[in-house]
C-alpha cells in the first residue's frame, strides 16, 4: 500500500544531534499548530523525555535496545498506516534489514558531520536508492555560527549547538527556515481537513479534541500541565462514552480513561489502521507473557507495577488477552515503564475494575507519578506520588517512540 502522506526520515551519523534536532522540530511544529506525529524508529532509548529531563536522570534510566525483525516490521506497519504526516527519527547506520523503514518514508532530512564522510556517502546513497525526496542536508557542529549555505534545490547549511545538555531552544535562521519548509510540506496535505474527517469518524457522540481543550484552558500554554488535570475533568459532563483525539501526556489519557469508565473509551492512534481504537483487552492472571515482563514491588501503601518490553515494541493486535497480576484493593498502583497509551488506558480500567485504592502512571519529566484515579482521602486526582526511597534504577526504562 502506498501512503502519500509525507513522512520525513531524519538520518545521519551517530552523535550528530539528531534527537535534539528532532525534539526541537516537533515542538516548534506543535507550537505552530501543525498536526503531525513524531515517531522514533530506533530502539536507542531516546524520546522527548530525554530532552525534558535532567541528564543525570536520563543517563540512569535510558537503556538501548537491539534491532530485531519484529521491531522493524512493526515500525514499517506504523508508517504504512499513518493517518497524519510523520517525522521519523532513525539510527545512525541502518543495516540492510532496516531499509524497509526508509521505503515507507517520502522525504529526507540529513544531519551530517564533516568528520564522518563515510556516513555522508552511506546516507546519500540510501536516500537515492529508496527514492526519497531530499528536503535538507545540514552539517552539525557543536560550536560556531549557524548559517544557510543554499536554499535550492534543497536546504543546506551548518547548524550549531545541538547539545542535549543545553536547555535553550534553537532559534537561528536556518532552523526557522527548516521548520517553515516542513510546515509547508505538512500543510499541503490539509492535515486540518484530515483531522476534521477523523473526528467525524469518532465512534461516540462526545469527542474531546485535546488541542482545542488546551487552548480553551490557557491559550498561551504550549503543553498540558499537571495542575490542569483536576479542573479539566471537573469541567466535563458526567461519565459517558468518550472519544479522545490529539497529543497529551500519559496521565491525561489515563485520567480520561478512568473518568469515562465503565462506558466505552476510544483514543486516536495515527499509526494504526482506521485510527480509532479502544483500550486493549486484559485479564487478571498470574500467567507469564513473553512479550511483557511484569514485576510487582510492594512499598507501604502502594504496589509499583513495573513493565518492560523485551522487543522494545508491543503490537496492539494481540490474539489473546494479556495477563496482569492481581493487586490488593487496599493499596494504590504506581504504573512504571514504557507503556503505550492504549495499554496504559487498558491497565487503568483493569485495576479500576478490581477496586484498587488509587492509580498513578509515572511521568518522567516530573520524576513523579500523577494520580489519575482515587477512591481514598489520602490522594486526590492531580496529586503526585514519588517513587519509594528504596527504589533502585535496576528497573529503569526508556520510553517508546509513541507519545
């Protein structure tokens, strides 16, 4: 199947600053109202969280995964089924088995290094061989002055300061022009029209567009904040079937899943066929599952439910209900791990149905878990919970490409 929606692969040698550039690009596009999806097509432990957290924390919890045939196949399917324009972050030296990911893309943005000419030749060859349209070739330098060296037939220049430890936004002319060109490309495919079509196809009468909801709360806010959660839920009608569209943090989706329980809940995932999906079917069981490593660790009044995924990618389409352990209803559940949103919303409903005291998914940027459901007086929705003092990073994780 040929998908003509643009998908821009961001390639280049290791340590050129691709993930820093990727993060800044997607943030700038979102602030400009450009609908798109950002996907990290490499199991290297990178994610938005690595730019939003302090680097000491990042070094402790980032774990690089290994490429596998299943991982490549899943990413390729995500790209094939895309319902929005995509930005795609890929590893530094793709192997032959990983080239299928490039074939699913339409355009390229190469971030190169002058001291890695072999990588430059490799990536230029891959772009031509797979029929991608070059959007930009930019050389990365830690120091110096950013500059535009050519604007046609593609954007070329030198971009400096792509340091993961730097907190300042990139705001030079080269970066601004790059954002402008990507925005023009993405907008040429009428993403707002696509969005309207997706929303019209929503399976419930009540639909939440998180982009519009954030603007109604604070038109100047670039992203959702934890303090917004409780008043936002209070502004919604009583529990009813609900469809949720748009970007938001994990705790927001988890809270909306809990809020609408026991009615049907749908969320839009632009990587999956038809877009609208429901939380995955789960079961309470002590059985093991090869696709998920689940560990429960009790600490006073809570259970830390730690999840890991050996393949670094979990398929939504499961032949059987995934098993998760029973938890004492007198305790709270802190969900810790690289949990896809459709699995997180399912876990919330599973343990809500079991009658646990409270539920809080861990939110890496805050280095705390956010309470999204509670039936006790000790915690209220919107409160935060720290990991226990005894916690060790032996259960550390890296977040998935999905957000």
